[in-house]
C-alpha cells in the first residue's frame, strides 16, 4: 500500500514540476488585455534569483494594456522590443520547486510591501506559484486575474 501511495505521489509531483510560469500564464484566459510578455532566464532575471538555491525556477512578466501606458500596436514593434520588461505595468508569475521556497519568497515580498506602502501590490499564491499584480489594477480587474490564476494552477 505504501508503494502505491509513493507512486501516486511521485506522479503528481512530476506533473506539477513540469509546469513553468509561462505555461501557467499562457493557460490563463487573459490574452485580450496583454500587450507584451517576457520570459526571464537566469541571465536576465532582475533579482538574480532565478534558478538559485531556494528561489524560483521560472518567471514571466507581462504588460496589461489597461494600465500600461506604452503603445503595443504592431506599428510600434521596435519600441516594444527595446522596452525593459521590468518596467511593464501588469504582473508577474514565479514558479517554485517546493512550498517552503514559495512561502519564503511570499513572506519576504509581503514584509517589504507592508513596510513600504508605495510598493504595495496584489499577491496570490497557489500550488507552486506566486502571481503578483500591479497596484494600478482596480480590485475587479485584479479579481479577474485571480480567478484565472486559481482555475489554471492545480
């Protein structure tokens, strides 16, 4: 019986680990509002945490056309390509290897935003992912993202 539980547990874990932040974001039904997305790698992560011990294993950021002031039309493609993704007004999703790493990061960010109100943001965690949204979203816009995030993350 223990063997069966271990096999089921390993099967579940490997499917959870196979999802990246990008996979989660692309599965969310939010494309109509997205102006640009950027998938970070270990070389361009602005926090220098991606892939490091006890940190996130994947990260994506996006600009939401409802709050980001940039022109994301096709005619403006060169300017968009030159835009620093850390300047996007929208959100980010970070994926983690385990719950302990996720909770450590979540609590770290929460403590910073509580102590520096101008850095306040919406923040949600589910499964092995944290989604953070810009404070410029209205509560109902943030709720839309939260709903999609909760439907997508198992």
